[in-house]
């Protein structure tokens, strides 16, 4: 069995896991900003927009991202030395954040009366 330790004592899978976690945080931040910026499209539909759905989609998505990032961090910190595939937690988090962004943008389209 080969030892994959690099400087500082971290193993290569741990470096990959932490790099993916950093990517998750960046993706969640950018996607949250893009979903929340959909509220700037209100002039498109004027008073006919569904403002409740639009606000709900944006704020619920931000909460979703925070939950995913915190859960990924907790799982990564607690299990990184016990299992070899700790990188799967932030990778799954990225997939869930992107999927949530698609759903939130679709709900925003409905709220802003864009054609389906």
C-alpha cells in the first residue's frame, strides 16, 4: 500500500476533497447571486408578477445552498480520515446546488411570466 502523503501530512484524496469543497462554496455563492438577481427582471411583467413566488424561490434557494455547504463541511470534517472517498460529499453538494439553481430559475421564470 502506497502512502499518498504530501507536504503538511494531508493525503491526496483530502486535498481533492478540500478543493472540491472550495469549489462548492464558490459555485453556491455565484448561483445564489444569480438566482437573487432574477428579481431585477420585474419590469418585464410589471404588477402582474407573482412577487411571493419570486421572493420564495430566491430565499429558499439561498437557504438550500447554506444547508448544503454546512452539511458538506460537517461530513467532510468528521469523515475525512475514516473513509477514503470523502471527496464525494462536496461533489454531491455541487450537484445539489446546480440542480437547485435550475429549479429556482424555473420557478422565477414562472413568477416573472416568461413563456414556458
